[in-house]
C-alpha cells in the first residue's frame, strides 16, 4: 500500500466492520498484529478500539514517524498476510485513511 509523500508524522485510521458473529475472531487477528508492529522502529502509537454502540466496529489508530516508516510497515509479510488478497478474514468492510496531525 504505497501512499503519497508527506514529510511529517502520519496518523493512520483503519476501520473494520466484522462479519456478523465473527467479531471475536477479527479481534484475535488484529491483536496478533500489535506486538510485531510495536517492534517496528517507526511506530509511535498503535491503539485498537471497539465501538461502544456497535461491537462489530473495530478501529486501529496508528501514529508513524513518517511516510517512509508507514510504507515499510505496509510492506511487512504479516500485514500482507492480514490483508490476504485485499480483504482480511472476518471483515465485512474496511476503510483505511491517512491523516496529518494539526493540533499538537
């Protein structure tokens, strides 16, 4: 997943909607990404959240040192495996958006 060049820190918001009845399996798969991602040099913050009003909605909020480290993360074998053929297991829908922090 190559993205546009940006010289500042990068915030990635990845939203997932689990297939009905499969949210626990999705959470398990997402939890497996956390320890290896936190070992990456460019990872500043990696949060996993579940919506209060709809337990099937899961969101990662990630903060990366820069564009280069985020792109390297997206190219890792475990991220490629998670997005196996474009759509992760147990996921009905997903959206990944990139942001720059404007309030510090």
